[in-house]
């Protein structure tokens, strides 16, 4: 018989639960004098931020918040929400940052579904919360954020966040007993039906933050502009990442292009993340500087496939944009269009095409694959054959809160099924063609709405575009384009169709063009189910 290798069991000396709270504790010591938070006239270093966070954690405990309790936060990107990303888990609780653009009915649903024990609310959003309470027919304890840059509170006697932050702070930073313990509860966009609650654990949050430092090559002490809403996958994990590198996070309460450019200039911004629609706003703003940024600003974009035309414009501005891909269920980004040396010799348009792909897996993700939905086998690397993106790794959610059936369906293959249709190129980079439910099948040919939309965005009169399937007696389905035109645009439907025909195969060219306001969710995602219904009515 062969003897088996015998190893000691793990113990407190060599096994510690992974948690972003560890990053915070280190930042308060190593980066004590470095700037951590900038917001208007407020400037705090990491030592002061650490003191405030510990005080808030202690204050939450004094209010009865403990392990496993959900603390909801309804606030824009301001320092209090940033601090809550450390204070709430330090108290053993679960952070649920609610989308501030949601209507009261959905806010009420989330408060109820999440089993919320306490709401931290910005004064400007108190009316929304009060309406949600009325819908619920009950109230939840409230801590109010009184922001000098926001409206004056109505003085209801609720505890204030400021009072918690000035309280007594504990001397130690508590780590979870189990790294699988929930750290956050994030809700999906709800493009059809009620949003789902997605559970994150401490281990995944730790690895997401650490993996982003490596994938984005973030140096120590960066100057980061907080543009990605922290209710989107906890700001893509960037608040936790900033504690690793001791960075400065700059907040702008109203993220308008002029204010963002002002902050970029005043604070020497080196990094920020933003959805493609924000990049488009910046590129087209009258406030954009005449000279390009030098050195280039490192920008991460996600949320929707970025039209290559927008990537061309931002590159000309001096923004080095890296496209990343992910979902709420994967803690945000899990793949990146990592630039390759060979891209440097390409034209700006060709470079933008390469950068618009979803790319390859982040280093902390075990596998991002595209598989045949029938066989489960990887699709060939031919840039044509479509399959479904599947993800496996430590930054995949624990599951859907109180929805075991949906959790089981998502994990049925032993991987997380994203619902996104994609192809794989010979270099191993993936590119989304569509949500599986959005693929247009015309005369037996698959048409990517993303590809048609990218073409439409190249037309100078097109402000926004969305393409869906329209039922057709001959072809089964044909592309139908919904378009928002720029001010003073002159293009009509015939001109748009002719433009597409010059750049696309005939079967990919929209057969119908409708000029209208494109409906979007509160997170800015196009509500294609509404557009499909309109297209069906036209048939």
C-alpha cells in the first residue's frame, strides 16, 4: 500500500476568512495620511475615514444591527455610501445599495423582499422612501444622511449618519467567521418582471477587488472618479479595490459632464469606470477640453457592448478605455478586452472594433466559456458559431435570495448560465452577439442586434439606437430599428436604411425604422420587451 500525504489541518495561523474588511484595516494604517475621500470641500485621509467607518459600524450595532441583517442604503455616490461598503460588513450585516432611479413601488418591493432591518437614506430621497413605506403599509427604522450639498432634512427625529460617524469607534476590525457569509445583496435591473436579489459573499468581494487591481493594472494611490453607481454591483467592486491601493476617491453628487470634467482637471483623475452612455455624453459635451488628456485617463466601461464609434471618440480625447463584461450575478466584470501588442498598428477604427469585444477572463475567474446550448461543448473559435457564455469561479453569486428554483436553473450545468449569446475568435476573445432572447432569426440566419446597433451608431444623425425582431410573413423575423435622433438631424427612415445597406448584409439591414424615445430601465438598460411588443403591432 502507498502512504498518502498527510497535511496538518488549517488553523488560525494559516487560514483567515477572505474579506474586503482586511483591505480597509490595512489602508487605515499603511495609507493613514493619504487622501481617501474628496467631496466638494470635504477632504479626508484614510486614517479619518477608518475612524468614521469603525464608528458607524459600532453605531449600527447599537441600533440592533448584527450578523445577517440587511441594511439598505438609498443614496447617490457620496462618501457615506462608500463608507457603508466597509461599515455594514464590519457590523456583520449585509449591504443592499438600492438603485436611486427606481420608482417607489419597486423600492418597496426590494425593502420587503430583502428583509431590510434598517434604511440609510439621503435626505433628497426621503420622499421616495416615505412613498415606499406607504405602499408597504409599514415603516422600517431609518438613519438619515444630511448632505450639505443636498436638500435640508425635515427634522423627523431619526438618527443621522453624521451622529453615527462621530460616535465611539471599536479598536478592532471584525472579520466574518465564514468567508461564505453574505456581504451584499444586489438587485438585477428587472427588464422583465420583478428584480432578483443576488447574494454576494465576503470571499467573492475580496477576490473581485484584488483581481481588478491585477486586470486593470491599478497602481498605488490612484485618483479615482466615482461615476459607476455604487448600486451597480457595489460600484463594480471599486470601493473595496480602492482600499487595496490606498487611492483617492472623488465624488460628484450630480454626475453631469461639465462637473465630471471639472473634477478630472482639479483632482488629477487617473481612473474611472462608466457605462458607454456616459462615455458618449462626455465625448459629445461642450465642456470637453480642447486638448486630449496626457497621460491618458484609464477608463473601464461595461453595462452594454460599447459602439466602436464611441470608443473612437473617447480615444481621441485621451481616454484609454478597456471594455469589460459581467453581470450582477458575477459581482460585475469577469472578462476584459485586454489590449494586445499587435493592436497598436491598427487604424483607430480597427482598434475600436477590437476593444469593443468582451475579451478574455479576468485573472480571478476560473473560466469564461462559450458553449453549444444543446451539447455543452465549447463552440469553435471561428468568430461565427454562437453559443451561450458560461462562467465558473469564486466571483459567481451564492444564489438568488429566496428563489431556489431560479438558482438551481442558473447553476444546472455546474456553471453559471448568463443568457448571453456570443462567438469566440481565433485569439480566444469572445464577443457578445445578443441576449439569447434578443437574437433575430431571419430566413434561418442569426442576426445580431448588437451588430446592427453598432452600425446605426456610426450614422452622424443617430443619438441612440435599439434593434429588435419584427415578425415577418416571408422571413419569420426581420430587424426593426428604434432610433433617437440628434437635435437638428435631417435623416429619415429611407436614409437610415440606405446607410445600413451600405455597411451590412441585406438580411441584417432593418426593414422598419421608428423614430421615438427609447424606453429604458432605471439603470439605463433598454427595455427591449417593450420595443418587441411595438414591433409586433406593426406587423
